[in-house]
C-alpha cells in the first residue's frame, strides 16, 4: 500500500488543487484522485511533473507501507486471486 502525501505538500506551499492543475496541465480529475487517494494507478510522467513543480522528491509525494502491502498480497493469495 502507498500513502499519497499530496494534501500535505500542497498545504505547505499554500496551494490548491486548482493551482496545481493550472500550473502543470494535469487534469483536475487526476489530481483529485491522487489527493483523495482514490487512484488505482498513476503514470510516471504525472508523478514526475508534480514532483518537478512542487520541487520535491518522489519519496516525499508517495510513502510505501511495506507491512500493509504484504498483508494485502497474502490476503489475495488466500482468496485465490
């Protein structure tokens, strides 16, 4: 599992979703899905554009939660998925 830290990064910079959209050209739908952690996937180019604009590293934008990822994988294996 991953945590998307976009709300924190935007708040630290006193920016809104609309500000990020206008500055980067990334669709509001994509930004909103990342902001509210609804995204099932995201393009590397999108992450790159966001990180470049916010002047942050990918690790500041996305946090990997290893234990939860392992638990989810094991549950899928048990369910036969």
